[in-house]
C-alpha cells in the first residue's frame, strides 16, 4: 500500500471537516491507503508481520487484516491513518521502520480528536512498536504515527493491524 496524504487545500470528505481542520491546524497529514508495488515498503511491512506472529496464534489469536498503510516519515513529523473500529472488538496495531535507533510513537484518537487509551505492547524487535486498543464506542478513529527527532533521515514505515 502507498500513502496519499490530504493536503492543506484539499477538500475534506463529508463528516470529517471539523477533524480535518484540527489536523491541518496541528500540521499533520491525513493518510489514506492506496496500492503500490514498492519492495522497500514491503520489506518494512514484513518486519511488522514477523513481530505480529506471536499475537496471531494461540488460544485466542488476533486475525490479521489485509489492509496496511505505508509511506515515508520525516523526523519530528506525524501521519494519521483513518480506521473504522467497533466497540465489541479488540485491535492490535504494529508500526515498523527499518532503522533500529528510530524512536517511534503510536497513538489513537477518536473522531473528535481526543486521545484514546491504549495498551503499549513491547517485543524484542526495536524497530516495531505495537498497541492494543479496546474502542469505547464504534466509529471512525485515527491512528497517529510519528518519528521522534533522534534520527536525522526520513524513515520508510508500515502499519498493519489485527482484530479479535
């Protein structure tokens, strides 16, 4: 998947105008997944998938979704990914980058722009950050991915997710 981001002058889709104004005001980009055959980004996706394997097996496994998002992220910048989540489900998201020293942030916001409580999941792989989400209500949510400024160069990134 490739990421196309909503520019400041792009017209928002119906129902998102208030949140889009907030996003533009904060200097963020709203990301929407699109197809791409970039092998570099596929490698980052595979890194996320390898980290997800433990959660995808066992007695009560998550089910990996086909959807995924990717792109390039500048240090100190953020991207938003719009997702539809349902209250009765539990979700796990994985954010991966190729640089071992990169410090990542992964957060979830509701449709009003309020931060949603999540559970951070740590693993052995330092290039992947994961969170578990139990949405308080069904609706549109925004996953915020960002790269701290401890690395100088932009990083390719990929986000995958699963539910149960």
